[in-house]
C-alpha cells in the first residue's frame, strides 16, 4: 500500500482550516510538479512517475490504496531536516510557504508535501511523528 505524507509545522499553531488549506496547496503543487516533470522529460518510466501512477490508479479494493497521513508534531527545524534527508534518498518532497494573508507571517514554512511511498517506508521515515 502506498501512503502520502504531509508534515505540518506545529510551531505556527495553525487552526484546522488553515492546515487543511496548506495540505491542499501541497497536493496541487505535487500534481503540478508531476505533470511538469512528464512534459519536460517525456519520462514515464522514472520512479516518481511510476509511484504516482500506481498510487493514482488504485481503488479502495486494491492492495495499493490511496492513503494519506497528515502529521502535526513537526517543528520547522524537523521539516527542514526531513527535506534534506528525503532529497538525499531521492524522494520528492516540497516545502510549502504561506503568503501571509491570514494566520501566519509571510513566507512561513507551513507544510512539507511528500510523494506517495510504500507504507512500510513511510512508517520507518515518519513513524516517530504524531498524527494531527
């Protein structure tokens, strides 16, 4: 089963609605980056595309599934550390920064969106973090 993880910056103490919007921004950005990657590289065999397609095409009856996990207990420092760690593992991860129009200051790091990974790998990488 594949699982997609979103790390939420708990330092900002965002309200639930704000968190939901940041996760939505992250998911849209993820989809945009996948499409951009495909267009630029004409690549449909690279790992990121294969994992995305496997995750996207799953149904609730498949063993694969389209699971998401939103994690709260991530500090900004942890999110930055995860960003670099995931890049060294060749795992797509992208930080989301806010425009500062509502609850948080401009350019605040609100969320880290991570591509869908095997559930076991997610548990190894993120199992120490608390669910939202």
